[in-house]
C-alpha cells in the first residue's frame, strides 16, 4: 500500500532496481535472488548474510521536530508527514534492514511478554499511589508528578497546559478539589489511563458518568488512545466540538 500510494517511493525502488521477494525489497541480482522450480523468485543465502547490501529498509517512525533533525536525516531517502510538531517519517536505509532471522516467533513473543510485564509493573505502581486512601488528592497527584519526572512548574505547564500556580498549589497541598478538565489534562500530560482519571476524580469528590459529556469522551479517549499528547488530545476534542484541555493559551 505504501509503495502504490507514493509515486516518488516507486521511483526510488525502481531506480535502485529492487524487486519484492519473501517480504523484502531486494536488489534484482542473481547474486541475491534465484528462480525456483515453479518460476517464483526466492532469496539466496548471500542476501540473508548481507542484508545491508541486498535489502531496502522501509520503516515508519514518529519523532518530534528538533534542531538538527534535517541534518540527522541527511543522506537518507525519506518522506515526511507533518502533524503539528510531530513528523511521521518514512525512511529508507539499508543499514537498518532487518534480517529474516528477526522474524523468529519466539523473539516476538518474548518481546511482547516483556512489554506486558513492564505495563503490569507500572499499573501496580500507579495503584499504590492513586489507590492509597491515606493520600489526599494533592498528595496523590504530587507522587504521580515525581513518578513521571515532573518536578518543575515549566514542565508541568508544558505537559498539561495548566498554569504554574496550580503546580505550586498541588505541591503545597492547597487544593482540595480540581475540575474534570484539569484532572483530564493532568492524566493526558502524565500518560495515565481512564482508571487513573476515575480514581483521581473520586478523590476530588467527582463521580464520572460515562453516559454524560464530557465524562464519556474523556474516558473513551484515554482508553482508545493511551499515551496521546495534549496537542493531539485537544485536536480530537475540538473536532468533537468540545473545549480543549489546559488553561494556557496554545494557539495552533
């Protein structure tokens, strides 16, 4: 699909004389490919042993724009799709081509299991914080700040879109409650889930109702798009005709 939708990418592949064999774009050379008895192309051992020379790597990455990004991409064929400060980059670099051995099922399963273990460990740590009935709303949020590495008003403002003064009030335990939208902004900024929002809302004396807006939208957004940036979350909310999160003016 990527190849057919990008004429320029088609030119790159054809210009390098690549053909698609066994899931890879490989140089059309008798050194790397052969014909089997059915007339189909097959990879030769030389291709698997020399992936940087034989294969064309095509990958998609999401990165933030930063000074020097263009320099880092210099020398790589790449396509860019810009979304605000995000760039969806399709880059082609033989040096990063995966070998057929990387598709080993056991390695894939092990990586998935490790990812789940890390997620479970984080869930347990978050439960220790937000599930602790001895902690007030401010104390719970402050521990979440420390766990997520938010130690200064500037980073709080950048991640949540909320004013510095709120950070200091939370730090000093001077807020007995918070509004739904402020709690949602904090959950989005810290990469928390819908369960965390519900528990923090309870500490703030707020009962969320999934059948009522904005509650339902907030909960569904956190469930369907975990880890979404504040910028992207606001884009979705505004597309739904809802007010954006954060008290700081963030003109697009």
